[in-house]
C-alpha cells in the first residue's frame, strides 16, 4: 500500500493510487480529493504550494 499524500488545497489525505483527480505542475504530480480542489489548484497553483517552492533564492 502506498503512502497517502496531502491534497494541497483542502489538506485531506488521499491515496495517489486511487485518487481520481491529479495535476502535474512544475514536474511534480499533485493528487486531489475531488474535482473542486483540482479546479481551484489549476486556477492558482502557487497559492497552494509551500512557501519554499515559490522563490528561487534564499
């Protein structure tokens, strides 16, 4: 059984093997609990990513 991952929008834990919604962004795949979280992420992905992934330097 694979480890669960966190939906970046709502924080829910999802199983990447059974999640029906996923998006690849900047070379990483993000899994979602459902279509509404996926749509929110697609509209503004940077809003839902950890702060350290936003910048280049520091």
